[in-house]
């Protein structure tokens, strides 16, 4: 009886009482309030001329409207296209043109520089009168759910992910793909919870028994971690979300105490920031139960320190946009015993294996490329059949681009096949950064690469050869890149050489 579409899935939110479901700054919303706004959004978009299958792009910082728009698109049979809110205008334009989006809904900051794009643009939380307001657009729409027939295999979302070949690719997923992730996770955590309850002694007390589940949502909603693990799982569980628009470890500590947060899901950098914050001991963090992470590996020494020094226990997940974040999970004692592993395949319908370049499956312990087979795997890359064929075989296995090996069912990631750097959970294409630096007239050669960083996992470095090395330095290059790349793509370390590389 599980819902077959995200439209039906959102009805599960009504299984939970009308308590706070979403907290954002001083605003508090029940699920019904967000869902009611979603229905108005769906009807307004359909009345505005959109038809089932049309794409709606969103580019904004985290805020409640994002969730209403996501839900509204699913109710209307539209395809939701979240764009990276750290992109600069030319990257946003690329995403709009590549996806063929009919509408862009964005905050004021992300609408700047897009005057030449001839699509319907709606502004969110903006004081400007130059662009139509999203609130005005939906104000007179019906609050009834639209009568649109949606199939489980209909297109639902296009998430953009950076690769090693320059521009990001659009990851196209169906309703079924997304739901497969959500119910797989639900099964995993239900079984885990039941096992934990069985292990409690009769005279033990649970500090959380009177605390409702809640999550500090502190990662961007345009990533599958924020969208799926943070937002969508909170519908199924009735879990309160405390949404942050920007990461601030000091504010996070305050929110954990005041809202009695039980879980945090983000990149490992964020739990590391909490652990090392100078004011950590000034706050009551005893409500914390789960210190989750994803998007990048967590060093083994971090795992031990989090477990020993923080309330709650660390966990890690491995997945990709292409798998709708589904892959492996490592939690509890397993994580402490195997802190270098990202865990075992999430039951019951996900398989993980290792292959060589010719798709031959390798035995335990052999190093090769990680492949995943699951109903959560994407339909394919949007409007890019060649790229899709490169990563799938005829049996539905997906090549992740990560190198690893299996031992006792646990997956260990050791490197990446592609030339990517993961900085704080953000994929960075070295080729794209090299290309941008090479545009500077004084640059003759450039090599971009990553080096380990305790906080962010990796940081980006650039080595440059210039015949006029005395005329450029690291700040000149950073200033040059400021309107060409997102801030996280600009190398932290830049060295200019007067000799050829």
C-alpha cells in the first residue's frame, strides 16, 4: 500500500498531528500549511499555461517556499529543477537553457544578471517590484489538489551534478526512483531502532523517550542530502525540521539546545565544526541522538572523537545524485568498528559491487570502480544519452566514478576515477577551474588539484606558469575568477611559477 508517486507520498504528512513541522528563523509551520500552499502553487502553475512534464527551475537559499514549490510541482505533474544557489549567472543560464525550464522561481540575489532570459521569472522574499512576486502569483489559485493523473514512472526531478567534463549534467529521476530511496531508508532506520530497543536492559532509561524527533536541516535543499535525507524523510516520519539558510556553527549550537534537536544531517565538516566550537560546552546538546554525515568521507579519527565527546552517535551515508542518495549506510557500533568504511548496502533492494574497466565483477578485496544497482537509480542524464550509456550497463548497474573495494560486505572508498575534488561535500571539476584560470592573459599553463584538509576533506590548489609571474599573484587570480566561478570553486592555494610546469 505504499504510495506510488510523490503526490500520494505527501498525503502521509497528514498522519502526524498539527504540531510544528518546519521552523525557519522566527517562522513556524505545520505540514498542512506547507501542503496547502503547495496546492495553490500547483494550480497557479497549471493555470499559467504549464502542462504535465514541463520543467520548473528554482534557485534560492533555503527557505519554506522551496518546499511548497517542490510539493506543488509533484502535485501538478511538473518536473522540479533545483539549481545550485552558489552558481554565478552564466551557470544559472546554462541550467535554465539545458533543462528547458518554463519558469524560474528565485530569490532576489539569484535573479541578478538574468535580465536577458526570456522565461517567466518569479521572486521569493524580495522587496523588488521589478519582477512578479511568487506570493502574488499563487494568491488567487485554488487550494484543492489538481486532478492530474501521475504514474510512478513519470519524470519528477532534474538535479544538476558536477562531473569531470566541464558543465554539470542533469540527473533525471522518476517518482519511483525517489520513493525507492525514502522507503529503503525507512526500513533501515526502523529495523535499527527495533534492534536498539531489544538491546536495552529492563531498568535502562531513554533520554529521548519524551523528546519528539527533529532535525537540524543545515545543508542546501538543491542537493539530494538536503532534499531527500532532510526534507522528504521528514514527511514520512513527521519529524520537525529546523531549517538554516546558511551554516553557522554557533547558531547551530543554539538551535540544537532551544529546539531540542535529535539529529543533524550534513557534510562531515559540519559535525566537526560543532565538536571544535569554543562555545560547545556552554550549550545543552543532550537531545542529540544521530550525528549523520554524507557527501564526503569522514576521517576515522573524527568518528572516534564525535562518539567520545559529543552527545549522540556518528553515522555516515554514501550515495550520489544519480542514485537519489541511496547506496550504503554505516551507523552505530558498525561505524566504530569500521570507521574508514561508508557501510553496507541499504536493504532490501540495493546492491553494491566492484568492477574493472570492462565491467568484470571483482572478488572481495580487489580494487576497482564502485557500481550500484537499485530502483532508486536515475532514469538517465537529461538530454544526454551518450553520457547515460557510459555509466549504465544492460543490467541496470550504475558506475559511480569512485574507486573502492569490499570487505565483509562493507564498502571502502579509496579514490575517484574522475578528476574531481570534493570540498566540504561539493564536487569540483578540476578541468572547469583550469579552463577558467586559463582565460587570464598572463597564464600559460595551469594545473588544478586537491590536497587533504582536516575540516573540509579536501581544498583546491592551483599551480600556474606565467612568463610574467611578477605581474600576477594569488589575489589577482582570485579576483579574476570571482565572476566566473562559484566561491567554492576558487582555489584556496594558488602558486605562480616563472618556469614551465
